[in-house]
């Protein structure tokens, strides 16, 4: 495996190279579309998402409590309604886009990369089921995509996730102004560097696993900047 820093340096240099223009996309003829896809860069649909409390596992109840205290119960309820509306809208738009991007609706050609996912295969499927059953709209959408034949890839480094989880857990569980200030300071001191390290790792995983002509789908939190670390032959797409 290429060391993380060496891999990033290689990608930083590669981004200086001019990007080749692909042939114009053909009509919806599936045979022509397949042929066209072999000529273009790897493609990645980049979804900036809003997390629901149910995405955070064992700290979800604590986040609900803190959210109610900070925003008021009514304010936190309104926030949750906004998150639910976001995911309803996103799912409708995304399914339409995927049906257009996947020739013949070949869902097996779709690789999924998920914020917070440190495993792949059956282990990832079990996590998806557990979090979907807990009410996560993100993971319910993942479960539907997997049921259609999409593949989910290991996206994150488990050690980096554990470190960030501990920072978030301590911040969410802090009580009183002194403990809260200490937890917030610890998060600020490490948070930015940790987020950057995660973004570099995620970009490397996408580069290693997304093959020529394939379509990737990245679900990532709004604060992440993964796109900045992707190699230039990956075409980043959005739903807008």
C-alpha cells in the first residue's frame, strides 16, 4: 500500500497536468452509452449530506438531549424535520440520476463510498442494516441501493474514526461550563487535522477502488473536502 503522504503528494502533482476533454455524451442508447463510458474519466457523484442523530450510534441519544437544550425542544424538532425533508428530496433526485447514469440500470457497476464506513462486503451490509433499522435515512437509502446490486466499499480508516468518535463523545457528554470548554478545546486542537487526514484517506480509497468507466457515489458530510484530494481523472458530479 502506498504511504498516505506519498500518495497525496503524487495526487497534488498530478492535478497540475492538463485534463483531457471527453467525447460528448451520446443519447440514451445503452450500447453507445457503454462505449462512451469507456472513453471518459472515472465518475463520482459527490453528495454533501446532512447527518441525522441516528447516524451516530450510541451517542445519538446524547445528541438529541444536547440538541433540545441548545435549540429548544421545538427548535430541535424543526431541525429533525428539515433533515428528513432533505433526505426525501435527495433520494428522489438521486434515483432519477442513477437511472440515467447507469446504462441499462446495471446497479452492479455502482460503487458506494460512505462517510464513517471502515469496512466493506458483508460487514458493511450488517452495519447498514443496523443503522437503517435505527432510523437513519442515509442508511435506509444505502440499503435500497445495495438491494438493487450496488457495492459498498471500505471508505474510512478505523483508527481515525475512533479518534474522532472519542472527541465527539466527550464533547456531547460534557456537563458544566468548565468540562464543556475543555472538550471543545480538545476538539478544536485536533479536529481540523483529523478531518483533513480522513479526507486524504477517503480520496485514496476511491482512487484505489474506482475502475475506469465506473460510477462511484460518495455520501460525505458537508464539512469534508474530499474532492480537493481526488486525482484529476475522476470526474466529480453533483445532483444540481
